[in-house]
C-alpha cells in the first residue's frame, strides 16, 4: 500500500521563498509516500526555482501538471521546455503532460495533463476575460477570434494526450488516477459552492478532455477512474459515470495544503 497526498493550486509566488521552503520541509515529514500536484504551482519567473527547491526538500516522488498561472510572464512553449529539461535532471520530479503514465501499484496507474479552459462549454461570446490574455505570450498575441481557436487547440492537445495514455492504462490496470489542472466537466467545475455559470465555463472547464473520459470509461465499465483537478479554487465532488469520480480542490491562495490523502492498494 502506498499513501498518496494530492495538492493543487499552491500559488507559491504569493509566498516568500523561505516560507515555500518551510512548507516543503513540512511536506517531507508527512505520512505520504508520493505527492501529486495539480498545477498553478507558481509563476514562470519563479517556477524553476520553486520546483527545484521542492525536489530537493521533498525526498519522495513528486508527480505534477502545470496550470495556466505557471505560464504567467512567459510562454507555454518556453515553460514546458524548461520544465521538461528540469525533470530530466531531477529523478524524483515528473511532469505528467510529457510522459505516457506511471504505475503506482500493480492495480493502479497514474496519468495526467495540464488541460486548459478550452472554450468548448458555456458561452464564449459572453465569457469572462482572464489575466491569461495579458500574461501568457501565446494568448497575448491573439485577438478575440484567434483566442477561441487557440483555447480549443490547447484543449484538443490535452484531450489527445489523455486519449492515448488513458486508453493504454485501461488495458492493463483496474484503477486509473488522472491528474489535471482544469475540471473536465461542468459538474466538476465548482465555483463558490455551485457549478460555474455560462460565462465562466469556457475558461474554467476543459470539455475536450471530458468527452474523451466519458467515451473511454463507457467502454470499460468495470474499471474505475478518479480525476483530481483544481483551477476554480472551490472544492467539490462529482460522479460523472458509475466509474468516474472527480474531485476538485479548494484553495486559499497563500496557504498551500494537502487536499486529500488516499491509499493506493
Ligand atoms: Fe489557481
Ligand atoms: Fe488555474
């Protein structure tokens, strides 16, 4: 049995580096055998420093995806390249968006991808604006129409990755854990105690990944999928199919915490 600690939306950029280090030391002393982090770890100018410090202080395997805010003040392509290179040097740090998946136990696999609020759910014409458009290079270069195209492309990219890795995992494992940043379903898109409305859904949910999950899990009714996500900062649980369970993390920015501990048999 392995004990897993799941966290999301740490937003370490709101903490002085020494407080982040103290938090990592505390995490190292926790009961967890391995750590999952669901994105919005920091912001790009500090992300590599924070991940390096995390890997040095938490002497356990850490599996993570990135969130939209990890790309702030830089580009998606640049941050992904830097993070991939960092993980190639640090053996206890794994970025799930660029690998096929991991065996957590003989019966359980872990897969993941960042996901993206992909403008496929809700009303994009009337959608909220986000700081992403100012602070992420690829999005800042878009007008309103090309922004919708880019968001949908980012969602499709996540969905293609999830389709590939989840299809494979379901052939060999009875249980799969899927770590992502953006809730893949409206029903998992908790926002201030209720589901996000039509104006928030385009930026708060990744419908393309949700479609892949529903299609695949319908084909494997005896297998179980647990989805762990964040992004909306509001906690909740949703059962999408009898075999699909989705947990969304609740966050107080500046106070990183473990969302859930669970055993992998
Ligand atoms: Fe966040
Ligand atoms: Fe986010």
